[in-house]
């Protein structure tokens, strides 16, 4: 159902069973998937694709031109996956020449007043709580939870299944599977509760704890800690994921205890 009071471009592609309420605006070159609901006063800007079964709440702005002063009008995109909820007044800016895309994956919850800047890549099953701010060029991997008012510096990567406490100031990469808090931001433990809820077995969680004990708790520098991980921890996909993430973090990772 499209309200006669909605402003929907004839150049937009609207799926089946889509609801677009009064005073919402959908611009040219927008694709909206089946069963998606666009609430009043939401605005979907050009070159945006929204998946199936999404909820876009009042005042949300998706695909608007970025605040990057280097943006020269390139036809970048914004992609929102399936089953994603974007709450009131959240803002998602389109990409620039760096990545040419800003994307949010499937099954995400972007709460009210959160901001996702240009060229951010947000994975699947991610929760950004109220007022979380992502600067440009950030990568958020799958199953990350970021509590309210956290601010993430540009070019940061947040590893899968990590948990960031409210009001965190994130200036370094956050490896996967951990919880971080305090100021300056630091490791406070493995995200054992989240991992158990996602059916990680006890043996795997124990191995993750053993790895991060060497990296963050024993007082080693990162280079020596990774050498000890390679020597002492049995090979596994989880080990490779953690070690690979840290080795690829050229600008460093959060501090240990």
C-alpha cells in the first residue's frame, strides 16, 4: 500500500506488498524489496537498494550524499540487506570514490539517531544502539553489538561477535569475539555470553579465551604474543581468524588489561 500522500518516484522499483506511508519520500533509482515498510517522513535517496522484510521508521534518511568534502558527485550506492530494522532518525550516507558503497547487511537493528557514514560496511546480525556514530570507511563484521553513544573513528575494523560498551571511544581495531570497555578502550574479556547464545561450543570458547589470555593478559607485546599463540594453541579456523585479524591491523588493536 502506497499512501497518496507519499512522494514516490516513477523511476523507483517497488516490490510486492510494500507499505509506504504518508509523507515518506522515495527518489529515483531506488529499489525496495518485498514486504518492506517505509514509515512516515522517512526519506530514501537515489541509488539506494533496500531488501525484503525491512522496517524503515519515521525520519530515517538512507542514501543521502555524504559529508565528506572530497565527494565529487560520483554515483556511489547504498545497500540495505533483508530483515533489517532502521529506527527513527537514523542516518546512512551513500559511498564515495573510496569504496563506492555504504552497506548494511541482513537482520540488523540500527537504533534511533545512529549514524553510518560514507563507505562503511556493516555485516549481518549487527546491532547499533541509540546514537552510535560510525565515521567513514569503517568495517563492522557479523554479530557485533555496539551499545549507545559509542563513537568509532574512521578506517576502524570491528571484529565479528565482539561487544562494545556504551559511550566507548574506539580509536583502534577491535579483534573478534571480545568485549571492550573503559577509557582508554581496552579488552575486558571474551564475549562468552554472546558466543554461547550463538551456539559456540565450550571447547571453542575455551580456545578463544586461551588465545586472548596470551595476547591481552600475560603482558606480552603483540608480536611476542602472536608467536606464543602460534606455538601453544592448536591449529583451528578460530585461531587463524584471530591471528589473521591482528596481523592485518596495521594501525594496532585495543589495549590489554
